[in-house]
C-alpha cells in the first residue's frame, strides 16, 4: 500500500482556511470500486481507504510512514496566488468588461 502525504486544499464553499495547515496521510485505493446491482451504490472491499491521519507537519507524517514501513509519496502544495481586489475597481473607466446592472 502506498500512502499519500499532502496538505488539504481550502474548502471551496467557505472563505476561511480552517484545516489546511495540517498534513494528511491517506492510503491510495488498492482495490477498484464496484457498483451494487440492486441499489446502484458504489462500494469496495478495501478498508484502508477509510483511514485518514492528521499531523502537524510533513516531517511528522514522513516519520510515521518510515517507522511503520510504509511506502509514501509527498504531494507538494502549490503556492497560493493572492489576487488583490478593490471595490472601486468595478467602476474604473478602463475596465476590460462592460459594467451592467
């Protein structure tokens, strides 16, 4: 089993960044999902996909994987690009898009 170590992304439904500072160790699925013919639900026999462990740093997660003999892959997080916006920019005369109500 291969473990993935990464920082989770910000929730797209909220403006806050709660839970994005921790590092997560999660296992890659080792069995494929199957569809139940009666209900149409998806399921799997792989129970390791339900395990998610949180760590304060990448080094802690890496040390845990090494101590338990797990193969792991660290997924680097992309740097955040911050777009500065101003309310007054909506009314600038050199705006690229036309302003309508």
